């Protein structure tokens, strides 16, 4: 969503200014045009040459260029920008912004800005916690500025606490979320993701290779588009980032069934992306099974069918999107599954497609509707695949 956006990055005199190089690089990589304004003190922490090289634009520090008299108009800059990001923002600069002081180019541009302003504080923990700083931050928020909260960790002083500027990747994600169209605003969506583990004994289980990446990508895209997401996930090593995502961790098919059934009623729809085990061991040993048992037989019993259960519960105003991972007769099997389980459409991927399926960062899908309409997409990153699926959802709700 940052493609073509015009962004001013204001850098103040904090040790965290070294992160500005990565921040500029990421913004440019996302397709943004970046102009950098630095305070004099910021130049002590990172050189203008580094930032000019990365941004591909001259660095602005003074009101005019003393070598030729060219004027750096804060008014023109304020009109040019789609976003003004001040990162890092020191306690000194935050205080001046709250008080309307304009004694450098960064601050005069702030007062002239017609665009959203994002502020990423960076300072020692006592400075951040000081009532004066907190008052100034609240003042800036009250007039529409967006604060990118600092994180906790080791600080330049050697102390440990809240005051570290948020990492560049997360700052870019914050801006991207802001500019993403909110086509799902007000919607509540349940998403299941990942595998389930069905215990055999305390150290072994029946499971599958699902990484959860597709479901987590869907949760992030839905949240970015304004939805309140309940993500019910099996055991995976993934993180959620968006504040609109409520994460519920489960392990077994039974646990996932209970959570989905308890929550689906209050939802506008569900995306069933989890690879739920179809069978579970009939009995679980309390102790680790030892080698030496000849021809050990593992008896399995069917798990409860989550998709079929909520398909029966589904009301007219709700939608359900299902997934089918097939190895043969892909389209026929997917269509039958969609009809049996009352999906609005089904997302089909095949293990025959290289780069698709479990564990990959990419996926290749087809979307099949109840009407028989089929759309086939090329191999893409799973985040892009998630956008394709969510775009399809917005057309049916």
C-alpha cells in the first residue's frame, strides 16, 4: 500500500538514528518516494551521505542551502507529502512539537504538514516515563498524530525498559496498515490455521506438515482491511503483528473444534485454513511407549468435522471459505467438499504444483465458487495469495 506514496522521514538526535538507514531502505523497497529531513544533532549519529544514497534524494537540514541560496520550503514539503514520519523522535522534539515550537526545518515542516503524522519515540526509560513526556505524547495524540509505541529492551544507557524505537520493519508495517483500504471494517472473521497434534503418548503424536503460514497471512490481511480477527491456531512457530488479531492457541482437533464452535455464532464469517487431523488415536498412553512391542497397532478414530459442523450452523448473512489440498482428481474433490460442507467458495491447491502446499512461503491456488466459476492464480508469495482470497471475500459479502 506504500507504492507511490510520498513520505518525509524526520530524523532527530537519538542513537536510534542509525536505524533510519534500514527504515529508508525498506520504504523505498515498498515503492515509496522518500525525502529525509535531519536535525543538526542527528548528523552526529548517521551521515547525510548514507541517507541520500539510500533515499536517492538530497538530505534537508537547513532552511536554505548556504552554497547557492536555494530555499527549502517547509510549506512546499508539507503540501508534497502523503505521510510525515518522525523516527526517531526524541523527548526534546516531542516537547517542541507539543508546544508548537518551530526552530528548525523538521519542526516547521511538521507545523505545515497537511498529511498524517507518525511519531516513533526513542529515549531512555525514565525520560519516556516522565509525566512531562507522557503529557506531550497525549497532547500530540489528541490533535491527530499517530504514535508508534516504543518497545522494551536494553537501552543505550545500559538500562533495560521501555523506550527503544520500534524496529524499522514494524514501523513500515504500521504505515502500510494505515494506508490499506478498510474494505472489511466492522466485520468479525474467524480463521483457523496450522496443524493439529493428536497425542499417542506424552512424546509422540499424529500430525501433518502444515506450517500455518497461509492462515496467518490471511489473518494479517483481514486485520489490515479493518476486520476483527479471531485466529485459532494449532501448534506453530509464528507470530501475529496486527492489534486487531485475537490469537487462540490449541493443540488437538477436539480443542480446535470446541473453540470454533464456541465462537462462530458471533462472526460474520470464517476462513477454514487449518489442516485438522481427520483421525485421532483411540487411546492415549500415559507413559512413553517403549521399543520391543512387536507389530504395534495404532487404532484411530475419526475426529469431529469442524467444517461440516459450522456449515450446518451457518446463517444466511454469514460466509464460509474452505480449503482443499488434493493429490488427485483435485477439482472434482474440491467441488464435492464445498457442497458437502456448505462453503461459499473453496480454495484449491495441489501437491502436484511445485512451490505450493505445506511449508513453503509460496502457494498456487484456484478459487471455485458454488456457481461453478473458477479462477486460477499463478504461484505467489502467501501474503499475496492471502490478498487474492480476501479480495474474493469482499465481493461476496
